[in-house]
C-alpha cells in the first residue's frame, strides 16, 4: 500500500489532480473567452462589468446594433482548450474533466481518512494560525520556515493544503453547480446563496486563480527546498529516496501532463466532430439526466426584470420574413405537423387566443450572460394536446426563418433549427413566447414566436419560429446532432448545464 513512506494512492492522485486541473483550467478559459467579462449583477449591464478580458466595448444605448456573439474572443490554443472560438468543445472538455476531478477528489479524501493520512493535512489546533503567519513572515524575510514536528512542511503550507482540499475545491464544485440553468430553474434559492449566477461565476474564476496561484507557489516551494529532495518526497514519498530516480519520474510525469494537453488540443481542432461525439459519450448522459429530471420553478417578481436584455444573433434578412415584419406578422402562420393525428396551421391571432399566464424567468446564455424577463405565450403542451402526436413521435423540431449563412457566416450554413424531447416540451414553463415584458415580442428577441425552455441554455430556445415538426429521431435532420448549434458549433444536444 505504501511506497518509500508515502502511500501509492497519494502519489497517483497527486499527478492525476495536476493533469485534471490543467484540463479544467484551459477548458474553463475557453468557456470564459465566449463572454470574457465578470459581473456581480445577473442583469449583466453592458459597460458595468467588474472585470473584462477583452478590448471590445459595447453599450446598451449603442446606435449600431450588436449581438452578444460580437463579444466573443478567439484565444490561443496555447492558453485555452481547444482555443479558436470552440465553446462547444471547450464545454465538453470541462465537463469531462470535472467528473474525473471530482471522482479523484472523493477517492483522495476517503483514503486520506481511511489511511490516517489526514493528520498531515487537517489542523488539530488553532495555534496553526499564528504559526502560519510566523512562517509567512519568515518567507517574506527570505528565510525558510521550520517544518512542524512530525510533518514534512511548515504551518503555512499545511494550512494552504487544507484550504485547497476542503475549502477552495468544494467551493469550485458548488459555484459550478450554481451556474447550471437546470439547477437555477429547479432550485432558485440555491443560486441566491452566492448572490446570483454572475457572482457565482466570478467566485468560480477567483477560485481558478487561487488554485493556479497555489500550484505556482507549491512548485516554487519545491524548488526552494531543493528540487531533487522535493521531487523525492512527491514522487517516491521519501526525501532519502534516490534523487536521480525521482527527478526522472517527476520529469516524465510532467511531460505526460503536457503531452495529454497537446494531444487533447490537437485532436479537438483537427477532428472536431469526432471529439464532440467521443467526449459526448461521457458528458452527455449526465447532462441529459439533469435536463430530464429538473422542472423549472422560477417565479421572479416584476422588480427583478432586467433593464437591458442582450440578444444573441441578428434578425433574418430574407424578404419573406421582412415582409411579415412590415405587416406586424398579420399573415404569419405557424405550421405544426409531422407525426401527428391533426396538423395545425395557426395565425398569430389564433395563437394569442391560447395564451396562458405570463412567467418571469432568468435567461441563461451558453456564453455566460444572464437576464431576467417576463414572457407570455402558449404552453407547448397545449399544442401537443391539440395536434395529438403519434406514439412514435419522440422529438419536436423547431425550424426558424433565420438563415445562418447570412446572419452569422464564418463558413457556416443552413437555417437555424433546434430539437426538444417530448418530456422537455411538456414541462409547465416550456412555452412559445409571443410577448416580452408586457409588449409584443420584439424582432431582435425572436418575433413573432420564440421558444422558451427554462431549464436549458439559450441556444435551445429557437427564435423566429417558422414551423414545428414531430419526429421519431433527429439523426437524419441537418448534420444529425439535434440542432444548428450542435451541428455547426459542436454543442451538446442536452443543455441543462
């Protein structure tokens, strides 16, 4: 069970933790690059961010129309995983890594107490605080602090290890959960513990900085105390172990971490669809579970409505849509068909007759920004009841007027569409919105009809809806991934996280 005085499991989890932290940090930066700003308010007012990592500036009263996609940055693969504006793949890597990071942490903590190694980490007396301050004072004076009796490190180091394992790491997990739209929708009070999603996002970034700082200082301490001796402790578990062997093994371990990161980046950029499918096999089941089991319970007040609500994407420029807009959508018809007993063809006036009570909910964009708005519309479950889907109909396909080859470009093509499982479509707060904040739905927010699915990320909420089709399977639609963003940006089809 032990090897040169330290347990084998401690050595293995040490290297695993380093590897997973590098993957988490780099994929986290990829996610941050999509909305490189930090806020303390969930309204995310443009120009009032706490911090921003971009030179781009946008104003709420700008004369020139802009979309939240314009705020996205393309960061180098040397920094982000995989880099180059690949938010979908970055999320895949992040959620893959976090599962194994949490598993490694659980195994580590269980074995820490089972093997009585916790005494190395957990302080047992309050005297460690003044002792830690004294140790820090020694380092500031460029002197080495004395190690504690029976331990290989001083009080400041022990306190740092304890904080990383039992405070910062759990806080990263907790704030990560507080950013999930499904969690926000199902447990609104949980996110309020952190002051809202944006404060949780800011705390999450601060946690990343603390972890990165710990790794840097930890490495520096190893060097200061003697690199061969330090590596002997970390790799072989004993300062008296063969230093040459320790250096070789340590160098190979660090090289392995670098090679895994290089391989992950290269593979993701060269074979994006393969990476999406391969990573999705591990990531998607958990995200589908959350999407399927959590039902929205959001009931914000009118005072919570955001004064400014970002938009993602530009309105359809095609002549048919423009003509409908000029006549206030008087001739608009929503076609509902596919695997149904009774196809529907509804005008906007007929849809308004089916309107239910309004709901005030929080919009969660996949880029990271949030906003609260009031939406009024037709429950999708009402349309399902009226058209009576056949037994083999498992998904709804929402097609939009939006030709992305014209409104987004960047080598991408096709009209926007999204799919929704029958279970999600029947959720109480899944509606076809016709109004926003008490007025007819604005064009920039999806007029005349947009989908609202309050446990999902914004890209699932198709704007400018033209038709709805009930299908058995979506794999033969588009490129078979279940939506335009899934096809073209390699997003996951389930969007509860």
